[in-house]
């Protein structure tokens, strides 16, 4: 099941390599019995690097990786030969991955592009060989610089799903059904709460071979910002979506109240979400006749674009895609 394969949070120890020490060496050849210093520099310790990979959509491959340990740099050698650098460790991650310091919670790096590489934990610098320390008054230095120690730290990787449109609603608002109808995605659909336990992504085809990405995110419940239900684990994914499509079923007791509860939970989690473009879809509207729909329109919030749709009856889905496309490109 997707719920076992979708991992959006991992914690591991990241340890970069130590720098190699510089060399204390003097040139000694048959005709040069007392040559000057020629100790080479030590090699840099290996980095721990994150690389974006658009083919990945989960951190599952890192779930059991408790340690990432890079190689130490090699010592410098005589003849001004530098030691080789320690081998870097490259961790491929999906786009939308954030690395945080496990102790402070500080965001360290963010991966947003395919092929993007960012050094997470830098390796120690190699030490300078004795050739670097010769002077007019000290032509035979008998010392070199030790290599710099690598860094050992605990890192948390968090994945925030990247999509153009995030579907926001209570459980069973029809989010998974809409995604399955508009795209080739096959989310699990059933009439009980929290069928969707992980985000599902679908590419929605639009006119003239254009497309946009839609994310079906686990259903919100009142108190999600405090961690109730699936709570903050799902709210994290909404931060990445450029448009929030709120979905309220037509059989809700109070459409406006339900929308306001959803909005309140997002605001408590992160007030910056209010800056995103919002629109409202009243789902399951195939059960409404024209007279009842006109009456219900009086309950619909007027501060955002809204539309009555039915995924099952394919009602108003093209106008919905038009609304979304215009909003993405506004």
C-alpha cells in the first residue's frame, strides 16, 4: 500500500570526512642532499551532499539509513604531492525535501530542482604541507598543518509535496475521486474517514497539451494544527502548493462554516498560507436540482471563486480546470 511506501520524514547521523594532514618532507635526491621542504597538502574530507531527483517521490530509500559517513582525506606526500580527497556521499532526494538540524530545528538546505546539489555537511579542509611554511628566515620548517576535523551532526529530512494545486477538505469531501477522474492517479477511495493516508499526485491534462500537477492531501479535521488526526504531518504538504482548492460536499450542514473551519486550521498552522490563491468547489452536486443549487449559492462564501461540481457525473470539471489554469497563470 502507498501508506507503507510514502515516507516523508527521516532522521540520520551525517558525518563528513576529516581533512588529511599536511606532509613534513624535504627533497632528497642523489645530487640534492639538502633540498628544501616539499611536503604536500592533505586532501579534503568527503562531503555529505543532497541531490534533487525528480524521479523520486518519497524518502523511503533513506528510511533505514541511520548513518551517512564520508571518507577522510588522504595525507600529503613528498614532492609536493597533495593527498586525494575523501569520497563524497551523495544522497538523492525528491524535490521539495528540506534538511533541518535535528537539535535546533533550523532549516539548513532546501532541494527544489532536479539535479540540484547542495553540501549538507562539509568535509574538513586538508592541512598544509611544510612547503607552505618556508620563509627567508626559516627555510627548513619541520612542521605541517593537521587536517581539519569533519563534522558529525544529526539531520532530519522532511518532504513537502510539490504541486500546483493542493486539495483541502474534510475526510470524504471527494478529493480522491476528483483526482482519479481528472488524472491518471489511482488513489484509494472508500466512504470512511482517512482513506487517504499519504499525499497522492496526479498530472491533469489541459488544453493544447498543457498540464498541471494536483495533490490529493489527507483530509483535515478540526484541531489538525494541534496535531489531531493526521495533523501537522499533512499540513506540511500544503505549504508547497501554489493554489489551494477547498472542497466542501453539497450535503454539508453549513458550507460557509465548513470552509471557515478549514481556513482556520491552515491559518493556525501557518498564517502565510492565507497569501496563497484560494478557490472553492462544492462537490457531489449531482444530487442537487437547479432550484436547490440556486438556494445553496446564498450560503457560499463570496470572497473567493467557487463552483459546483460532481466528479462522478463529470459535472463542471472543464470549467473547474479553466479556473485553476487561469489562477496558476494569473
